[in-house]
């Protein structure tokens, strides 16, 4: 296999994954290598942690596997075909890597065929040199004791590796052996070395290249003379310390006193760092800054229309007040005598009027002057001014700037131009030839303009360099992705929760996965699957004694001996709850206990998100038809721990509603009993309602409605 090089900078040893789970660097690298083996796109693999460090490790470990696979294909081509030029064509990065490994392997094989040493002195690249020596050694004769390559060698100390000379010389005088002499005048080598083709000298074995090391995941094999050593690929980084077991441990700066929190702040340790939390808390109407000071909130600016229409908001310390608006007339109007409306001002009244000797024409809310010859009325300054030829004939007199003078005008050019020989036109200068931009430069008339490629924006500081646009941090960034937005240089991509959701075809929205439809649930054959937001539930039930199952889809009527006026359960109904099954009571022996039990028990299950508005009706039951004189009683007889639900009568029966906010996901098994008094006979019906409250998610807000 072709060698690959993975360069990792200073990283944190332990990262925080999704849901607060700690993920190590080894797990990030392992995930990246698995995706590289599957030939996935290393720049768009799903992240297993929100940490940027983990993302880099995933991508680099994935890229290392792909590079090794590409290099291995080139080496195999050199060994099987013996040629490279006709097999690899094109200019892609993968093709170039494969051809390089193929060519370097052919170079090593040629050195072996010509009897040259595999450790040649050519100034090849690091990866090419490794491939060349590997292909050269691949066909070399095995004279040394290779069976002890790894097991004994890894236990040698550095002192033994640095002193390869033998302690015993051949008693027969075969001192020509470089290391060791065995019987029949044969030379041999120590562990970690192999005999050269001359049969006397020894050379080091590269265990890292041959894959004979026992380095763990996250460790890099480094070959040494006669052995090898394993070194961590990444350091622990700031806020962590390396333990004796080669693992990273968080440093508690608060406990060790290495934090820099001021006396007014309290230190709180975090993974790899710490936080300074202010001890004093601000009251209502104030916000706390980074220094712990309380700053007044301007409710008039922070809130949308804090006062009613016709009132003016006035901010106060810690609060605000609303005052009634007064009538203000605009320019050209004044209040009438009654003071209740604005009327026009006649500016032309008076000896000279508003035009200072020129003709004056009053307009609604304004006026206009009829100037004498040689003057023109300026609607902004509202006086008669000298005629400005440059303004009256724009673009006709001068190419760029026209300066008015008494009785004439003169032309000039803006910066970046020079006046032409005719005294009216201007010649452009191409500044792009001497003013480079970081990405793109466009010459414009009289100047130049730097612009950026898609996903970048021009720097506001110098107007030359291009900066990446963080689409996720824009004011509309929260609406780009329905769950999480991940910024990349020049672009972005969206991700969804790890389980229960999948990315929609538009690449931005997250869709709930119906495990019951896709068959990815874990329910047994005796259980029924019920899909909920972001997951599923496995349901099963059994009818209590003296009841029998009536159906799995809906409750069907069965013939039961009943007293006069008794109502079958098919006269009952419920809304917006899925019926799993129902159990009907068997024949009674006319005992009071049996007759008092419900005629039918029906099982329902429904789901809704947390934090739905209260009160909200979620379940309704009652007779399918009403008879004059009916009297209905409905009550929750079990499962209402926390009193989140309440039952009450309505004209058509009864409803069960959520009356207290449910802020966290939880399941309820409610028993809703209804008693119907009809024709002097009371019939009891019981509904077992399984309620699954799932986590309200920002990507899929709950649309409140009545069930």
C-alpha cells in the first residue's frame, strides 16, 4: 500500500460532541478513515461533533485513506503492467498521485534489477522515496531472520537500538560480517536489520513502511535505526494536559487558580477553558454587560410598538412611559384658529412676498417664484438664482465636470481622468495594471473596482481584499437552514440531528423519518409501531379480565345483552387520536361489580410537541347521536400526574385539554371515563389515551390547532 502523510496541528485531546457527549480525537479520525474507505467526499462528510478541530481531523484522516488507495492503485499498476504513461491520462489530482506512485515504484524495481542499493541518493520527494524503496525491497532476498521483525523488536530499548555492534565476534575469524556471524561462515543481522545483497553488510528495516508496527489509532509511526517509535499525531492543546496513559485531561483552572476572573466574577470550569460569570444580577429593565455592570434597556427601541397608536414612547431608567402625541404641522402649513387641523400658509401675501421682487405664485403647502429673465427658481433654496448653464444642459457641455462662471463655463475631469485636447472630453486611465486586487479587478471609467467571487465580500477597511461571507451569521442566517448552518470558505451547508431526521432534497430543511414506514424501528411482531417527531414508540396491550379484543383498526359493535336504554360503544367517538384496539366486556352475571365496570375499553395514542398553547383541546369523546334527556359525565380517573390535563363537559359530550405548559418530553397514560345516563340507565365507557409529548424543535415549529 502506498504511504500517506497526514499533518495535524495542535488540537484538543477531547472534544464535545452533539448532546454534550465527549468525543476523542481518535474517534474523529476513525470516523474519517471509515468514510474514506467508503470513497465518500471528504469535504462534505457528516460531522460527529460541533468542534472545528474534530471536523479537520475527520477530513484529513479521510483524505489520507483516499490518498493511500490512489497511491496503492499506482503501485499495483507498476507491478502488474510494468508501464504507467499509457495507463494514467488526465490532469486531475488523483491521476497525478497514482502516476507518481506508479513511476516511483518502477524506479525502485529498476534499481533492484540492476543490482543497485534500494537506499539511493536521488533527491526524490518524501513519498516518492518511500514508494521506491518499498518496491525495491519487495523483491529482495530474505536472508535475515524476519520472523522476529515485530514481536521482539518493539521491546528493545533505545540503548540497544543505538549500539548495533555485536558483543561476540566469530571465533573462526569471519570478521568481515558487519554484525553477526553464524555457522558455515554465513553472516546474519540483529533484530530490526536485514542483510544486504553483498551478504555481509546490514541495513535498517522500515517497520512503518511495511506496516509491522503496533502503533495505536491516533499515533504516528516513526522509523528509527533498528527499530521504530510511536508518537501522538496531535497535542492536547490549550486547557488540557497529557496523562501518563497518553490521554488528554481537562485542566480545572478554577481549582488550580490559573483563571483571570475579577473579584466581582465567579469562575466556572468548562472543557478546555473556563468562564467568568458575574455575581450580581440585574433587575427588570436592565441588561448586564461583559464587565458585570447593569445598563438600562431602551424599551422604545427594543420592543415593537410598546405604546398604543397615537401615543409616544418615552424611555425611563428601568422602564418606559407612553404620552399622547401633539399635532405638528409640516412646512407650509399652520394650525387653524380652532387648533384642530393644519391649513395652507399663503407665502405670497405682503408687499414683497417671499420672492424678493420676483413674481410669486402660492401653492398648497408651498409657493413658486416666477423669476425675471436671466434667473431661475431654485426649489430647494426657494429663491431666484443666476442661470447655471452646467445644470441646465447636463452632459452637453462637458464630458465630466462643468463649472459655472458668469456668462460662461469651464470643463474639468474627475480623478482618474485627464482633459483631452479638445478641452471638453476626458481620457480614462486603466488603474488595474498597477493596483492589484486580492481576487478580481475591473477597470471602470476613471477608476477601478475590486470585486470578489461568490461567497466572499469586499473588505470595508481597504476595499481590496476579499473576506469570506459567513452566511450562517447573517441576519437571515437562521432561516437558511432549518436546523444547523455550517459555514465553509465561500459557501455553507446544512445538517440535521443525527437520528430521527433526514435532510430534505432542497438541502436546507429537515424532515422527520417515519421509522414505522421505512421499517427501521425495533418493534417486535407482537407490538405496533407509532411514529413521533424524531423517533417512534412500540405499543402493545392486553385486554383486562372479563374483556375480549374487538379489533385492531376500529371498535366494531358486537351483540351484547344490555339493559333497556343502554348505549353501545359505537355511539361514542373521539377526535384526532389514533385507535390501536379496543376491548369489550363479556357477559355479566348481573353482579354489581361487573355491571359497574365499563362496557368497552378503547385504546388511543396521540403525539404533540412541548410548549403548546394552553388551554388546548387534544381529545374529545361523546355519543355519536344525542337523545333528549341525556346526561353526560366525563372525568380523568388515572395517569394525570402533575395535573397537566383536565376534562370538562361540552354540549356534545366531553373534552380533555392541556391546561398547564408541558416544557419537557414525557409520556402519559391517561384513563378518561365517561358516564352516560340515558332512559334511566347509566353506561360507563373508558378510553385509555397514550400521549407522547416530544421535544419542540426549532426546525419544525408546532402549529397550534384544536384536536
